[in-house]
């Protein structure tokens, strides 16, 4: 099955909003999350803004750093 560009954009935005919400709730800066995950601040910022597609390993590292299940980032 082929996914539409609109659906993929929506998924990127949902994941980004969830990362941002959880990071702020936990009072983590982008800098701290970057150090914890090994992902650059710039790339994390792009994920939060829905500008970049996130790969599975990055998703796992972010979920682990935020102490949530991956599913919490996808909902």
C-alpha cells in the first residue's frame, strides 16, 4: 500500500508535537535531549517541527530518553 504525502506529513507533525510536548513536560532542553540521545539539537528541532522524517533508531533513542514507549510518540 502506498501512503499519501499528506498522511506522511501528518505523521511527521504528530510525532514532532509529541516529542516537543513530552520534552517540555519533563523540563528538558533540546540541548539535554541531544546529549542524551546523541542526536544533534538541529535535527531534534527539525523532528519537533515536522520538517524531517524520523528513522526508527532515532525514534527509539528519543522514546528511551523521554522514558516513554514508542507508541506514545505515534499517537
